[in-house]
C-alpha cells in the first residue's frame, strides 16, 4: 500500500531533527570546552609546584574513557580530560562532570516529577528517548523503584523533625486514596498545612489515619505538639467531629472555622435538584458577605425559603453556625484563605491523578511517601497568603470585626448602638 508524504510535513520533521542534533552537538562542545578550561586552571594554579628533579607535580594525563551523559539537550558522549596529581592528599575531581555522573541534576529532578505527575515506570525509557534521543541510560523502572525507596526514607526522617516555625493558621482534612495491597483498599491520609508568621504556606503533617477518627487525629496532634508545634490561632476544616474533638483536647485555645465548600455541598445534598440553584445562590451570598450582619440576613432569607418544607437543609446550615462565621473576626484580606480547605483539596488533585494512573499505590507506606513527595513539590509553588503583613496584628491580639481593625472609636459606637 502506497502512502503519500506531504513534502512540507517531511521538511518540518527533518528541521526538528536537525535542530535537536544541533542543540546536542552545541551542548557537547560547550561541555568539552568547560572541562578543558577547568583542567587548564587547575594545572595552571599548581605549575610552580615541582618535585626534587624539577618536574611538575600536576600534569595533564590524557582523557578518560568515553562516557554518555544525559543532559537537557539530549545524550552526548564525552571524553573527560584527566590529571595526574602526585601531591600528597590531593586529587583532582571535576566539579562540572563528577566521576560516575550519568545524568545532569535537572534530569535527575525530572524523574520524580514525571513519575508523580502520572507517568508509569515502564514508560520512562520510551517517553524520554523521544525527547532526549537514543542512548538514554539510567531511566529504567529500577531507577524509579530506587527513588521510591529513598522517598520512604525521607518521609520517615521528615516525620521525626522538630517543628520550630510558629503557625498562625492551619488547614486540616482527611483525604482518601486507593491502595492495591492489604484488606482495606482505601487509606485515609490526615493532612495539615500551616501559615507561618511570614505568611508562607507549609506542609506540617501527612499521616495515615483510621477514617478521620478522633483517636487518629489526637495521636497526630499530640505528636506534633511534642515536636514543638504551638497552638495555632485558627484551624480550618470540614465538619468531621474527629478532628475538632481532638483539637479541643490538644489545643483548647485554637479557634475553629468550618469549611464553606463542604457545608454548601452538604446543605445542597438535602434539597431536590430543582431547588439547588436558588439555594446555592443564597449560600454563596452568605459566604461572600462583607459583614456578619449581612450574612445572617441572607441566612434568614434561606430559612424562610426552605425551612418549612426542607427542614433538613436549614438544620444542616445552622449546625456549627458560629464556627462557620469565625473568619469575620480576622483580617478581610485573609478571608479568601480561611473560608475553605482549598489548599489541601487543590494539592491532592495531583495525588489522585497519580493513584488513578497506577490504580492505587501499592501499600499504605507507599501512598504516604508518594503523597508527601507530591505535596513537597507543590509546596515550592505555594504563594504567600494575601495580606501577610497583617499577621503581626493577629498574633499580637489586635481585635477585628467584619475584617477591619476595631478602633476605640468604633468600639464605643458598637457599645452605644
């Protein structure tokens, strides 16, 4: 069967191939030149050092065996220049191309990122060969297996670290992930993210728990406290009683804020679909109110509209109402961060992608270490919270009402009104 090749398409493919080869050859020449300069500088700095017969102690010594190195531009083969250093306790080691290096640090970093983003271990060589060219080494499934073992070790050490940062806010949530081995095919990961005094978001804990039980949360919180965690001013979470009972026992001074996204979903679930759009509109109006009085007024409208025929929805809304509007006592610039557990939910979308590709982590230990590495990668891209300069007011006990600092004048107006 004959096939017709579009000349323009063939030309584009040839050009792309040529450009890749030019980049590889350019990278190779630059690497060789850098190695030559490094060796010349090393020899030049020791040119005056001689032995008893006047011969130089440090001289060039030919080239090493050809070595294939994987770079961002592809795989190149180089012969690193060698040096014979006869001085006692001295040995030349290239900083540019250390012994046994086969992959650049950027390529090393690429492996865990691609794996964590969903590429299966068996597809690495095929996928990266198309990008980096033929001759790619050290990208086998065994490399990923070794990486995963190292992640488990990192995770074990991380869980023992001392906690020296102070956290003003924390988000807490239990996230279910699938696992393939063992009797229970689901694992509940207890996750806590905190906000430092500088406004930075940091991962505090990732720990397997039993269905978000109070006991599981208590064990985790007590462990964090023993390692230095101070009571945060505010904790944000959904309505799971296990976490809140544990917080009240371990950190009784911490204020509570319920997640509006979880609350809205629970309220809507108790209404027929035909009524959900109107109810959702009112719930969002409450959530984004500028003042607590406006929020309460909208809640009353909701009660009038749905309370008589759909009492379950209003009961769900009123449950923990005071904890649902705690954020009004904090800076308005922080509200966008305090109303929901979104920092955890959005980050764990990546975890769920990875477990979907692999049909679940192999074990609970693997699931924990994988989630830990994914969240560490995500942490590098987390932004400071808005209005981080106001954290110093919150820590020092400055009073806020409806997101605004309460001055002496406004306090008298509130008392008189």
